[in-house]
C-alpha cells in the first residue's frame, strides 16, 4: 500500500501542501509496519 502512495506522490508533485500531508502519512504507516 505504501508503494501506491509513493507512486501517487511521484505522479502528483503539484499538490504542494497535500504532498506534505501524504508524506507524513507514509512515515506513520512505515513506523507502524516496521
């Protein structure tokens, strides 16, 4: 699932603030899975 989010981020760098939000979400997911 994290890979899908990363692909989404790479395809939508123009979101600006949204990218920061999603990146933070990825960090949380990684901290919970690993």
